[in-house]
């Protein structure tokens, strides 16, 4: 088993631990849950770095890494929507999760027709992911609607805007192929 794939599997295994810790009552649980989410975000970066550095790319890793990332983010956003129970958090969460579904389907379709490179991860996607991870980390760790939570909410909106922008870029790149079927 390759090290990057082990890190990806670790990230998936951390999801139920993250959920359980998040819901345990106690002043410490948000901090521990945030630490677990932060560890998962770090392994997302580290597995990609190690795959490139150690030349340990694999079809399994190429499939599982984005799945693990999207699962962790979607689970965290759903839990934050419940915690905050306001459209202020629900709207960017829906935008982010919705975009992930659309782009995942687009990438799968593009791969089927041999055009996967047209929708490869861009710098916008990397910045979006970084902002989204920071926002989620802050929103998990701090009390809802505290000053820092508002910083997290604003950062989540920044991530949602970049999410829409990157989706536009990916769809525009794929449009010539998509529009053939209209």
C-alpha cells in the first residue's frame, strides 16, 4: 500500500471520529473536532505532495483522494448547517456541496470521453479549497456567532464565490463538448 493512499484512507476513517467528537457535549469537543478536521485537511495536502514527490501515483489514489476530500467537507458543512441553523451558513454550504457534485459529474463524463485534462484542478480550485478548509476549521472551533465565527462565515462566502468562479471556468472549458449534445 502506497503512503499517499494510506493517508487518504486515514482521512476517510477520521470522518466518523470527527462526527462523534463534534457532538460530544463539552467545552473541549469543538477544539478536538477542529483538530481532527485540520489533520484531515493536512493529510489532503500531504498525500498529494507525497504522491508527486515519491512518484506514487495510482488509479486507486486518483479515484479515492477527491472522494475523501469531498466526503469530509460535505459532512462538516452539513453539521455546521445544523449547528448554525441559518441561511447565512446554509447558502454557501449548498453552493459548495452543489458545485462539488456538478464538477465531479463533469470530470467523470470528461474522463469517459477522453477529455479529463480539460477540467483538471486549477489554481482557483486550490485557493478555493484552502479558503473552505480555513472557514470550516474556524466555524467548528469557535462558538456560533462569536466574532471569530463571523470571520469564518465571511471566509466561507469567499470560498463559495471562488467555488462558483471555478465551476464557471470548468464548465466553460467543457462547454464545446457539452454543447454538442444540446
